[in-house]
C-alpha cells in the first residue's frame, strides 16, 4: 500500500499499520520533500487540547494526550525514547457575554466525554490569573490536565523512525499521477517516471491534498492557507504561568521558551489559498498586539523578536478533517484537511485509517462523521471553537 505524504499524519498512519499484527502488506510512504521545509507539521505550534465542540474531536484530543504520554515507550527505537517536550500548560478559552452560552454547551460536551476542563467565572479568572483584565469577559474554561503543547517535529520524526524500524519504506518523490480504473486505484506515478502499484492508497498530503485528490479524479477542497506565528518577549513575568490563552478576538498567546508565541487567523475575505509561505506582519500591529495587551496589560510593553509562517491544511467546506474511505473508490482513503488541528489529530487519524484498512471498520473511536460522504452531500460538520 502507498501513503502519499510523510508528514505527521502519513507517518502516524504508517506506524499504526505497521504495528497492527493483522496487517500483512508492505507499506510505502512517498514524500516529495524529506526536509519538510514547506510541510505543515514542523511549522505548527504543537497544541494539544480537548476543548472542542464536536464530541469526536474531544475524544480525538483525549487519545492524543494518552498517546503522547505513552509515546516515549511506544515510539522508542533501539532503546532510544523520543522526548516530545510536552508542556502541560492548559488551554484557556475566554468568552464574552454573547458567547457564554456556546462556551457552556461546549464545556458540557467536553466534560461528558471525560475531559478535565474547569469553568471559571470572572472572579475565579482574576483569582487564578491575577495578570488578566476581565473587561468584556463573562467566563472562561481551562484544561487543567491533558492540554498543552509538544514539539511537533519531534513527534513527526519519532513516528517516522519507528515506522521505518518496523519495515516501512520511505521513498523520496512527488506523486504526479494516480492510476485509477473505475472504482479502484491501481498505482501511483512519480515525477521521475517510476510507478508504484498499490492495494490501497492513502492521501495524507497535508495542504496539497486537494491537488493529490484531483489526480484520482476526486474533488476535495483542501488547500494551503498561510498562518503567521509571532514571537515576543515580555520583561514582566506572568505568575502563575500563562496557559495557551484564546481571547474573545480569536487571538492566541502562549509561552515558548523564555518568551511567548501568538497569532490569529486572518478574516475569511483576506485568507486566499496560497503556497507563498511568507510572514504577514499586518496582523501583529492591527489585531494581535492590541488584543493581547488589552487582555494581559503586562503585554503593553513587549518586544517582537521574530515570526514564522506555515500552511494550514485548510478544508474549505467546514474546517474539519476528512478521514475515511472514498465511498466509490474503495481502496482510496483520506486523512487530511485538519485545518489547524492535524498535529494533535495525527495519532487518532493514523489509527483510524489503519483500522479501516486492516479490519474494514472502526475498532476504537467511531469517526464516521468525518467521512467523505459529508463532502459528497455538501453537509458541513462545523466546530464552534476554531483557532
Ligand atoms: C502556524 C501553524 C500552527 C499550527 N498549530 C497547530 C496546533 O497547535 N495543533 C495542531 O494540532 N495542529 C496545528 N497546526 C496544523 C498542523 O500542523 C497540520 O494540521 C498537520 O501538521 C498536518 O499534518 P500532515 O501530515 O497532514 O501534513 P504535512 O505535515 O504538510 O505533511 C504532508 C506531506 O505530504 C507531502 N506531499 C504533498 N503532496 C505530495 C505529493 N504529490 N507527493 C509526495 N508527497 C507529497 C508534503 O511534502 C508533506 O511533507 C498548525 C499549522 C500551522 C501552519
């Protein structure tokens, strides 16, 4: 079988297939750029959370946390255990009066699914985080356990290394054609003219997945949207430590080393599909800094120390992943379109694809609602917490 794309999702898929004793085939991962210079995974900020509004996304986040806890053991090779650098710093979602009811509904879904999220009214917010300005706030929710951030590239390399140690073959090359006869993919063709025959083909091509799907004659609205992450320093220490905080404006800020990283998604009408991976400085001055300085007055005096940009694997239908088998092309599977959640969703997505290939049905989490069927039906599955 062939996996197109060796980022976190493709490599997690390879890993879960290779560890399933019922899987007997050969696994080839085709990756066009083993430096991952333009891939989403190493350019992400590595957040892991359970604060979603769709129950499956909460469950995926719980599995991410459990997997990360076991990763040093599960992904060790020759006794060398990866250190993913998990910082259990929590996520703090803030809501205005207008959005308080949505926050409460989301909180109920999360708690029912087993996530450890606490509800904080404004007094509790001030008591817990004396550095916060509660002006315009009605409440917040905080992940007390299980949420935080990891080093994304370490997770990718650990999946890859482990998969290789289990016999997975990584081939450097760009898939430029997919041979399909009727409802079956027969193989993929690479830019160098070579061809790899396959029993299954998995599209895990990140922000390029829409283009790869089209090679198989499949419409999928997944393409690159550029996001900028700004790095700042602040001389006033925040005590206790800042969780990954998401303000009512949608701006996020979290600690990174001795400083902080922050950013925001641009407005939809100023967010074109593009592979021009360039820092957009506009949002820092116009949106990000005013927002964090209002919410955390210590950030009125900060120093902008750098920035980087990376492509979101953006699914235009509903900003949620497409995971599963194509209903009419039975051996074509997809795990893509994560729109900003793909790093934390890579363990669950990889496991899900491995279950579908090996057992023809989900064995653990039922991710049917993420299937391509909703794309065909034009029925979005929307989160009410998108960052
Ligand atoms: C700034 C930023 C912040 C983010 N923050 C978070 C976060 O906090 N938490 C979180 O969970 N997620 C976050 N994400 C999203 C996350 O990074 C992605 O959803 C995730 O990395 C997707 O993994 P992937 O393996 O599908 O894609 P990628 O890492 O992009 O890997 C896909 C691979 O496919 C290869 N490929 C594509 N086309 C072909 C082809 N034709 N032939 C061969 N190879 C091909 C590419 O070279 C690439 O290496 C963030 C993303 C960005 C940009």
